[in-house]
C-alpha cells in the first residue's frame, strides 16, 4: 500500500459515500459540539422538516459565547447582557430539551468553551472527525482528530444525518525543527507560523504540524497551535497522537474504559503519517530562534518579535489602514505602546497551563495603574483546578479580575468588551478591527506576555520576569 | 432556494484585503435566532461612525452603490469566523455574488449553501475590477464565466456539485438525506464506534 498522511487515514476511515467528479464525499462525523450562537437556525430547519437529531449520543451541547462570566444564578442575571442574548441562551435550552440532547448548561461543573471541554471530558479523541459551528474547531486536531469549523446550514446537516458533504482538501506540512527556547510558548510559535505563511497561506489545506519541536509540546500547547490553524486560512490542523496524547486522555470521563481503552490506544498509535508520504505543500521553521511574538496590525499574520520594529508596509493601502486603526508606528517596537486592557483566556489560551503562566508572572506583582486585567478560565473545571492551586488568589491580589468560564472578551458578545480606542493585549486568537469591542485595538500575545504587559502598563517582554 | 443561472449588475468595490467576517457582521449582532434582518447591520462599523451616522466615503454608502448585486472585494475575503450570518447579512442587504482573487474556505462554503455566488478570478481580472468600480458585469453560473464590459469572458472555478445545486436550487440537506441507508450501513460496518 502506498504511504499515506495522518489526514488521509482519518479522512478515508469516515467515507460513507466516496466523492466523484460530480459529487462530494459523504463524510461521517463522530463528534458534533454545539453552542447557543450558531445553532438556533439549524434547529429551526429540523422543525420545518420534522426531523429528529440523528445521533444525540454524538452531540455535545454547551453554552459559552454569549454567556456572562460573572456568576449567574438565574435568567434575570443573563438579561443584564442583553435581552436578545438571554433569549438565545433560553432557546438553546428549549432546543436541547425538545430534541433530547443532554445540555451542559449553567450550574453544570463541566460547562466551558466548546474547544476546552471536548478535550477535557475525553470526548475529543485521536482519529475522530469532529465539527462545531465555530472556526476554532481546529483545536481538536491536537489529538490527531480531523476537526473543522462549519456554518449553521452544515450544523443542520450533521444534526439531521451525522454527515457532511465534503471535497477532500489538500495537505500542508508545517515542520518545526529544533527546540523551543525557555520562556517561549506555543502561542509565540503559532503566531510566528502565521506570520510566515500569511492569513491565507493554508486556504484549501489541512495542516499537519510535525517535527521535534511539536513532539516536545504538552497537549495544552498542541491545542494552542492547532486552534489557530484557521488564522492561517486552514480549516483544520492536526498533530499525530503519541504517548503524550494517550497519557492526557487516560481516565477522562468520556475516554474509553477497560478493554475498550486498550484497543483504542492500539488504534491511535497507528495514526501517523507514513514514511515517504507526500504533502501538497510544506513549510519549515526553526523553533530555536523564536522569541515572544506580538501582533501589530488587524490580522494575526501581522506579527513581529517583541523587540523588533514594526515593519513598513510601503504603499500597501490595506497595511497602512491596519496601522492607522492600531495607531502603531512603523520602525518602532510594540513595547513602546501603552496598554489599557489585558485579557487572559479563550479557546486559544484559557487552559490551566495558561492561567499558571499568567499567575507565575503576576506573583508578587501588581497590575499597573489604569490597566484593567481580566482572567477568564476556559471551563469551570479549569477554574476549579486553578483555584485548587491558589492561582485565583495570586491573580486577585495582583489586582486582576477572576471570572467564570466563557469566551468572554475574545469575541465580546457577553458584555466583556474593550472600550473604543483602547489597546488590549489579549491571549485570544483574533485582532480583527472591532473584534473585542467597537474600535478596540487588539495585540495578540502569549499569557506570559499579556501578564507582563499588565504589570508594566505597556507591551512587555515576559523574559524580564523570571 | 430558487435556482440561479445569471447575475447581471454593476459592481460595488471594497478594495481592502483580508476583510474578515467580524467586519462583515460584528459579533454583537449574532445573538439573533433568525436568519432574517441582518442586512441593516452589514459592515456596520465601516458604514457608520460612533454616533450612528453614515460614513459618506464608505463605498456602500454612495448613491452609485444602490441596486448593485455584486460585491468586488480585496484578496482573501471572508476570512476568520465560521458565522453563516456573514452571507445571510450580505444577501439580506441585496448582494447575490462576491468576486475576489481569493475567498476564505468556510465563508465560501456558507455562501454556496445560501445561494450567494462566490467568484474567484485571476489577479489581472481582479485588479481590473478593483480599478473599475461600477462596471457592468455578468456572471453566468451555468457556464462558470464572468463577462466584463469590454466583452472579455473570464472562466472561474466552481465545484460541479456546488454549481448544480446553485443552478437547480437544490437543497443539499435533501440530497444528503437520500443517503440515509448508506449512513446506517456505515454505522453498522465500521470497525470502531465513536
């Protein structure tokens, strides 16, 4: 048999009907994660056609995007955000009830951001096909799953048939050689990757991240890497499962148990790209020269090293427009910019290791005067684990806010927003115009860089804290 | 969905590169549970200033944009979020097609599902369209060609199935459901169960 890639293996195992010149493949979906924002119109379609949800057991519903991160005890609290957001959340409860879905709702200890709880519960597993009406579904590829974001119409397709119509994408190998230097995180690495390939470098492709530097990463770091595949235009990013993956999944609530665990591990260990398999494109980076990375513009590809000057875009109108919006000058490093808001959280960097990194920098320090810092755990489980380690106390003592789980200030749907014109250093994934609030200026960075910036009151190199 | 064979219209041009779906429809408008009525919030922060007044320089606010069904945008249009609210908002506003030199994957898929025609053209054609806002062009979906006012005819790529669904107005859920026996059989025969 000719050598195949990790992607090829997962793809071909899920073909219900093969693609032809005239028709796309029917691809089976093993896990469908759903949330309140991108599903109401899909449930309406099911009602119009009198269709049930085909596989409630393969559907994992929660609420994260428009939910408050202040403690909620009743729907009256939700109305504080907006009546429409409260209505959307209520509709999610109604839809799950009506279609027999087991909602991880308010008051459930397992609630959190879709891409944080899937792995945390052990529902995300190597070799699965995983989709969600959210572009950061690529996160789950860290386990060697084929995972990608879909629109609401496709959410309806999966609810009704557990399948999607798909054309086979191309493959892109991103080889990261060397060793990541101490003090540099997965976020710095993925920002450097996007800087190299550009925000459309992965369009039409599924990425496989490979190489020594990737193998050395823990699962939470791998999730940060795969999470931002979409910011390079790729719908999916994958990392082959290994002992690190198996160890992470062992004993989780939805991981296979007993004999099923042993056979699953044996199957997972075969999920790797064969020697001699070819990719449609490939890119190589050396991790050993990495430094902390920060964005300076209005997309994640506009990124520089923390002490490097912001480049000069010449007469490129889109580039100039981005710098004007950001009020950032070419030729100067980002460390010259004062900071108003710092956000640590999101499906990119809202896991326990991220909170630990922020707390490490904040230990014995104070958030600078005039800076608001918000730390939002990615799930209620992350919150509980962080509190068990006393991280919440470090964060609160430093003068930052410690919240309930949710997407929060990454997308600003729940009332957690950055005021117009203010500069935010954020561990989230998008620095688009207005993403964190109307007129908000976002600098993407790692949790350590974000915390260092909160303490210094300007964009700061975390390596100055040790 | 009714079938679409031809779209003839003047163009309105947004030359900026990498216009993301947050620009197309901001997250604060996503708390709706309907597909309808999003057009008024399309490109909201580009169309209106902080006081809610129209920005006269924004192309969609110009009188010449009225009645234009075709949007020409800078490279990599629709990048970012998977929100289908983006094509819903464009269509609710009145657009029926988007032309660029590159269109992001999820946005393109979502557009096709709703009958918003994504047209990807070569660099030269794209540059000509960017330089000539208001050009009267015709998209022939059946033959996947774009006709320019100087009688140039440019072919654009489109998946055969996507084209068929657009032209015939096929609901893809109906097509997918025709495979329900194959799906049930797959669930039975696969070596491991999720």
